[in-house]
C-alpha cells in the first residue's frame, strides 16, 4: 500500500545538459526522500527535449512538502493536472494567507483548461488573474477583490536552461563568480556579448555606481553611450554628482582623477557640483547652457539616453534630477527594465539588488565589482542567473571598451 505522502510528477525540457534532472535527484536524496523513475525519454539531439515521470515518496508531511517545493521550483508538475486555486483579496494591499510567492523564472498557470503565461515576471510577488490574463503584482498594488493565486497547484515554473551558443559568455564561466579568471579574456567575452546583444537590437541597461568615476572608468562608459551600446542608466545621486564634479573640476570627491592626488580644498568640490546643478535647475539645463561639456551625464543628455536616479537617506543635496520618493523611483526602474536583454551592474550593491529583484531570470546579468562579497551577496539575494566578475572596474571597463572598438572596426 502506497504512503499518503506519494505523488507522481513529470518534467519536460533540456533536463540532462542543464543538470535539472541531477538537481531533482540529488535534492530529493538530500531531503532523505525516495523516488522511482516511471517513464523517461532522453532527447537524442542537442535541441531535443527530454521527458521524465517520477514517483516521489516522503516519510512525513513536513519532509514531503519540502520535496514538492524543491521539485516544483525545478519545473515539475503533477501528472494529473489541477486548476490553479484562487482567493479574493479582502482589502487593498492585503494578500490571502496562502498566496503563491513568485520566483523570477518564467511561470505558467493552468486556468480554464489551458496554460497561461504570467506577465511581468519578478521574484517575491503574487499572481493576480484578470479575465484570461495573469501577471505578477507587488503587495502595494494589490486591490480589494483581486483574484490572487494561492498554493502551488496548477503552477508550472520553467527553469533557465544552459545556453547552447558556444560563444556565450555565460557558458564560459563554470562558476557564478571568481577573481581567478584571466581578465583580458573575460573582457573579450563580455565585449562580445555586449556587441552581439546590440547587433541583434537588444536592450542593454547599465546599473552604475560612483566607483566608475573614482577609478577613472567614466570615459569608458561615456564611449559606450556615444556608440549606442547603452539604452538606459539606473543609478543614484552619487554617480551623477561625482560625474559632474569630474567633468567641471577634474576631481571625484576632491581627488584628482588623473594622478590620485587631493585637490586644494577638494572636500568642497562635490558640494560645488551639487550647487551648480541647483543653479542650472537640472542636468539637461547644464548641458544646454554649455556648463556641462563632457562625462556620462553629458552623453546621456546629448544622446537622449534615459537616466533614473533613485534617492537615498545618505544623499548630499540631492540634485534636482534625483527621485526622492522611493516608490516612484522603483516604478521608474521597473518601467525602464521592460524588455531588457542584458543588464550590466557595476560597483553598486544596493541598486543592483533592487534591479535584480525586478528582473525575470531569462534576462542576462553581468555584475562587475572589486569586492567578491558584493558580487556574492547580489547573487545570493536572488539574481542567481548573473555572471559575477571580481575585478577593478577602472581596469576592466577600459579593456571591455577597447575590445568593443575592435569589434566595431572589424564590422565596418
């Protein structure tokens, strides 16, 4: 007689080369559960999918639920398909107790006898159904009587599979992040991925921190903007202030960029830059009046590249362009990230974590930071699909832009 803690599940996709089946087997065993293969069909060619039907067994309710949760997140569904379960929100910004908390993987729900794609996919949200559509919704956007998905019945997660392009930079790395990689080789791989993304009319977002300016890599970013490789910049007050300080005074936080020495009374320079923006009224006004003639912000204004600057409690000023209402800033970030193909996060942990939380797992992410702990934390907070590069951005970004220049020259 079968235990009541038994269920048949099935998985479809590139289960072998993407190691999904291995993760299922090892995960069940790590939880001290048991499984039996009832049916298996292995794809015979690289682009063929595989299929597996398993019977999983647990010893008690708690263990069995952990096994179900594990296999669900790896893309398993019940062999007997159930409709998704729904409850109504009783008040604005109040979800039912058993609401389904989303991952950032592509997700489908089984509703009215068909699978429906969930739109606006993000982690740590709920799913709201409206007529025959479903989308991810943040708790603050939940309205009374919204139809919210509960439990895990009728939900299918499609995990990210291994890239099949041999030149893909995300395939090149065998681990998520490391400082023990040849920097020049990695720069070539990253440059190729940026170049090929834009060549395919992809959308590239830069999430940028002020260390870009401190380390002297500002011109590298300016070059990428001028050359059409950046579609949007997401950042905070500090990047803009230090960039403008560097553009008009040649310093960043009072340090001369060209030789690392401290400028005379340089401690006032970043406040001078802030005051200059206030006098002009905005960054774009500084460009129009000719006061700002170079730098990242100059290139963004000149090339009509959107810049979203999110405020922080630690900001000096902040300059007029900074959005100090964090909810509005978050929504503007999310709007800019729609249809993104590649997101490059450079030396800004908090903005990178925030951005990662808004992205579906299918979006490629490259994180560059000199601190390995920063890279690891961003990935551990949920942006697990990211490629982490531990390097000095002042050295790495010029290498990347030099390689892009070579690619541009060879494709003329």
